[in-house]
């Protein structure tokens, strides 16, 4: 899952970006409203975390124009403005949720998970597909009764393929979901991860759709 963080405060931006990276998200961090628009235009993100008080263009304006362009990403406003009018204005401008600084990181993580699952059309917090049960909050994966162990990127790849399942994603799309700008990625990295997942879950679980990409399948 790839998130765009828009925050001009260096300390807050760094702490949020680091915390979400530790939670296995690929995070790109920009510091002003114009850069946010440029980043949004490439369309690889699953969620936007948006500060309101920003240089070059205010967060609320970025949000309004993004929704006018029919941008569908879930948007979580993160701001120090705790006035009721700002909350109402942000939500009515198209934000999906609102978090007032300072906040507890665990609350941020929970809100991000909630927004992501609603975005993929999932209401259940636990993902079940075939014999696989994946808990995004605890990051536990079971195959039947057996608890499996994964590296951070193996887990992210599995989550991307399962949420929602049976969607075909190309190697390039998977790479975009797993790695932020900061990462140098070798050309066969995602294929290596797929190979490792297949060894743990079963070769047939991740199908190659010839010429298109990969998907999970139990049929
Ligand atoms: Ca700010």
C-alpha cells in the first residue's frame, strides 16, 4: 500500500513518515500543496494524508480541486486546527476523516487501516481468502491453523494482492505499491518476492496471467 503524506513541518513529517514506513506502508512525503498535486497526478497512491496549513497551496484547496477532478482516494486530514468549523469544512470538501495534532500514532494507524479497507470495499477488518487469513492490524497471516512468517515486503505484497483479491496487477504496478521514491528497486525484486510467497503459501495461490501480471486465485 502506498501513501502520500503532505506535511510542511519537518519534525512532524519525519515522525509520521517513519512511523508509517515501520508499519510496512510505502510512504512518499511532500511538503507543499503544489508538490502534492504533482504527486497525486501520477495516480499510484492508496491514501492521502493531508495537512491543511501548507505553503504554495492550502490543503483545503488541494483537496477541493482533487475532488473536482474526480480523485477518489481516501483522504485523512491531519492538522493542528481543532476548530469545529475546520473539521466540518474539511469533511464537506471531500475528506473522509480528520485527525487533530497532537495525536497518538496507534490512532493514526487504526484510521489509516479503516480508510484503506473501506476504499477497497471491505467492511471486515480481517481478510479471509481461501485458506489464508490475514490481519492487517496485527500483521499476522495464517494458512489454515498455521501461523506463517513473512518479511515486511512479503507481507505488503500479499496484502496488496489480497485487498481486494483476484485483481490482476502487473509487476510494475506491484512495485509501485510496495516501494516509495526513496527505494532503489532491482528489476527482479517483485518476482523474487512472489517466488518466496509461493514457497510459503503454495505455487498455485499466486497465478501468473500471461502478458498481464499476477493475481491470487483459489479456483
Ligand atoms: Ca502545516
